[in-house]
């Protein structure tokens, strides 16, 4: 790990040396790990950890940028930021009903900057503390702050706050256990998700289990040639899709509970099929993108024509359902958002914002397929897999959760470095996994 070069500088004192991080480095890493999840009054996506990350960013950025994935994400984030600024004039001039919100523009710019800072600092903290310690600290901070991150927490605390951090925390705490303990933890989490009617998280948990099973099977057969990553990816994708279909059937038949059955049937009936019924925002985004393929720009609030184009495209059976949907709420509040990071980034940062999200999803997929390159226990692999799959799901079908995405990107950057370090002894401190 590179250290700072300025003698006596604050960032150097925090990090220490490559061979031995200072005590202050451990304290700082612990503080950042916990505070990455604690929101500021400004926004749920701008945490105290992101603010604290500014202190040592000259040092924490260096290992982040030395990785290929970190460099690619940083460059694309910078280009997306420039694209969002350039698009402002075009977005306003193409529809006189739109208006510019400077506060929103500043916030949207801070999202990209904060994402890179948080990911770089989380990567550094993982190297200082070790993967398991970091995940326990970060997930604990997220559990404590969960009630303040979403308005829906009181209605369903598991779905709107606790599912991700508790899952990561449980798998991390039993990281020294074996297959049976991991299976028990998985079954318990699936049961809790069923009780709280969180169908999507059941899919994430089981998808993580499928990933671990396939990778473990490949690792535990050293006498055979290593399977092609492409074939493994197709096998995983097919297995996950098959399980998703099975889950929808079980949900429709009431096996997962009455609440899940009612919601599944309603979603399928209003749109004709479960996919469009569960994610109608994609139809809204596609309709608006058809008229304005370049995007709208940072700080550009939608017009009434934009509202009609997007909201009326949602595949609901009547206009009352369209008017009360999430897209309608976003647009009425002056924000171009679609309950999907992919399409929200398109609206804000243009095509380059869309490309940024697609590239991040590809990087997450590659990282998932390389989890077997490290000697991680099955529960710890499960914690990482669930975190990564959950982040990829959010990018496609949920609003931005910056802290979990930043930690996922940190892992995407750190995992290849750690795998290489364990294959080749170098002068770095012992990182206990």
C-alpha cells in the first residue's frame, strides 16, 4: 500500500507507512467504516464518512486509482459529471416548461464526487482493518442509521433498512463457521425476508448462494481444468433466472405468504406480466428517452410535458395508478428519477451516466466470478456476494444507495489486489481475512 509522500502531512500521519500502518490509521479506518453509513442532514446519500474521507483523500485515492476498476470508474464518473453540466443548456432550451434548480445540481454533482471518495476510502479501510472487521463495522453502522435512511422504515423495517446490513453482519459474524452454519444463516435470513414480504431480497440471498455453490464446486475439484469464466457466468445466470421464475410461481400460489401473494398478483394484473408490473418505471424512462435520448442534464427539473410522457407510459390499467406511482411523485417534486439508478443517471448525466452504471454492473459481475481466487470462508464469501448482488439489483431497480455501492466498488477494486498479494509475498502488513 502506498503511503503519503509529504513529511509530517496530516494524510501521511493518518496512514503511516506501507509496512506498518499507524495506530491513528486504525482509529481513522474504524471511524470511516462506521460513519460511511451515517447520513448527514444534507442527504441520506452524503454520509459523515464521506465528509471524513476528504481528510486523507490524497493517500486513499492512490491505491484506488492504481487498480484498473478504480481508474475506469473515476474517469467515467468525471466524464459523466462534465456531460451533466454540458446537457443543462440543451435540456432547458428543448422544453420551455423546464427550469433549473441550482441546489439539485450541486447535490447531483456531489453524488459522483462522494461515490469516488467513499469507494477509495472504503478500499483503504478494508486493507487496514481486514475484510471481515470492515464489513462488521460498516454493517453495524448501517443497522444503527437504518431508521433514518428511509421514510418506509416504520412500515417495513426489514425491507426499507435492515435486510442488507443484517445479512452482511450475520454472514460476517459467522465467518469462521462452515457450510452448515452458513446454510443455517441463509435459511434464517430467507425466512425473515418471507415474513416481512421482501420478495426481492429472497432472490438476492438465493442468487448469492448459487454463486457460492458454483464457485466452491469449481475450487474443490483441483484435478480438473478450471471452467471458463464465461460458462460459469452463463450457468449462474441461468440458475438465477430459473429460481426467479420458481419464486414468482411460489409467490403467486401463496407459498411465501398471503402478503407476498397479494402483491405479486396485483403487479401481474395491472401490467399484464410480473416484470412490467413490478418495475413500471422502466417503461416511463424508455418513453422519455425516446424523445430526449441525450438526457436532460444536472439540476434540470421536468416539465408537465415530461411528466405526461413518462407517467402515461407506465403499463398500469388506469391513470389513477399512474398518478400515484413513484415516477409521478419524483417528477412532481422537480426531480427526473425513475426508481432505477441506471435510468436516473441517464436523465441527470446523459448517455455517459448510463454507460457508467452499465460498466459498474459488468465490473461487479466479474468480481463475483473471481471470489474463488481468495481463501475466504463460505460465510464471508456469502457476505460479499450478497452485498455485490444487492448493489447490482439496486443499480437496475432501486434508487441510489451510495454507501453500499461505494463499498461494493471498494471490494471490486481490492479483491484482485489481494488475490495477487497472496500469490506473491510483498512487504505489506498481514491482512487477516
